């Protein structure tokens, strides 16, 4: 009876190993698809970040030129208008200062917002790269475990076959016990 339980236990181990192998194969396949999608998204993110950095750099240059032009125009307006028309010149000067300062302040606000978005994008991109690397490591580990389950299924299956073959005579007696000597046919 012990041999029968041993064979059943080994058979269950072989089935469990095979089930683990098939389960991990499915998970690895799904994980590889997700990693491929993640790499595509990561490349899109890198392109978007590069475009955002270029746009921010262009905005900074435009703001710098606008400030330079504003300062030059402001100096000319103050000197020119004050000499020609003292009172109306000051009024026009103040009006242009308010309009120019407002536009420059708006440009600085937009640039600060763009810089914040770029920093946020860089953080998200690094987090995505980290998740992708962790996913690849998990796939490699799962693949090693899958191989171990496959080898275990083969070993337990072969062990079951060998033991079943070696014990076949004694196992038959469990199911068909020999009749006592007095009851055998003559």
C-alpha cells in the first residue's frame, strides 16, 4: 500500500510541476507583451520630452529677445517723449510700461509652467524606465522558475514511470490479491 501512495504522490508532484510550467509560460508571454508596449510608450515619452525641451528653449529665447527689445524701446520712449512732450510723454511711457511688463510677466509665467511640466515629465520617464527594468528582471526570474518547473515535471514523470515499472508485480497484488493455497483450482 505504501508503494501505491508513493506513486500517487510522485504523480501529483509531476502534475503540479507541469501546471506551474504552463501557468508561468502564460504569465511570461503576457509580461513580454506588456514590456514591449512599455518600451513603445517609453520611446514616445522620450520624443515628447525632447519636443517639450526644444519648445521651452525656444520660449526662453523669445522671452529674452522680448525683454531686450522692451528695455531698448522703453529707453528710447522715455528719452524721446520726455524731451518732445513732457506730460503726454510720461503718460504714454507709463502705458507702454504696463503693457510690456504684463506681456513679459505672462511669458515668464508660461516658461515657469513649461519648466515644471518638463521636470514632471522627466520624473515620470525615469519612473517608467525603472518599472520597465523591474519588469524585465521579473520576466527573467519567472523564466528560470518555469525552466525549473519543466525539469521537475520531467524528472517526476520519469521517476513515476520507472517506479511503476519496477513495482508492477507488487502493485498487481494490491488489486488482485493471490488466493490462498486451498482455494486455487486444481
